[in-house]
C-alpha cells in the first residue's frame, strides 16, 4: 500500500513537473539552460514509457526520499495552482510516430530512416493501453514502411 502511494506521488511529481516545464519559458527557470531542459524532457518521455513496468516494491526507497518527493509534489501543486489538476492532453501513438518521422528526415539514408521508424512503431506497440484501432493503424503503417525497405 505504501509503495502504491509512493508510485502515485512519483507519477504526480513527473506530471506536475512536466506541466511546469511546458508552462515556463527556458529563461524563467533559474539555473537551467536549454540543454538541461531538453535532457529533462527526454528523461520524462523515458519515464512515461517505463512507468507501467516500474515496480516500486522492487527497489528500496528510504523514508527521507519519499518525504522529499511528497514535499516537491505539494510545492509544484502550489506553484501551478488550479492548473495542477488539469489533464495534460495525451499524444496519440500516430502523432508520436509522425514526430519521429519528422526528426528522422535529417537522415540521408532512407533505409536507416525506415528501420528507425519501424523501431519507434514497435516501441509504441508495446503500450498495453492501445485501442484496437490504434494497434491496427500502427501495424498498417509498419507494413507500409516495411515494404519500402529493400530485402537482403
């Protein structure tokens, strides 16, 4: 029970911190440059991808750390005010793949670009919360991209 409460607080911390980062401009966060902000955003994306598999009970978290996370969540709630409980709009798996495709446009090797896109699609397909429609769309897109990769 205590582990579940900590896991929820940890998820709240990341959700609220993500809101704060999106709300503030880079210059408004003291002591943080744009590279650090990008690293934090990347870490949050990784946490979002892993949080379903994250088992708090498998790691020992000392009471001080739990208290610190709880205090940070309270401070973030105060700082964000009413926005703290607003839902962050979710990004669909298709939008994630579209964004990845845009990022990969810089690659000159079309084969490598397609392989990377397939890897991104496979990563999205691991999400247990996908609807049947989202799964079908991702699989269709994967098949379309696979047909563009030359067979060896």
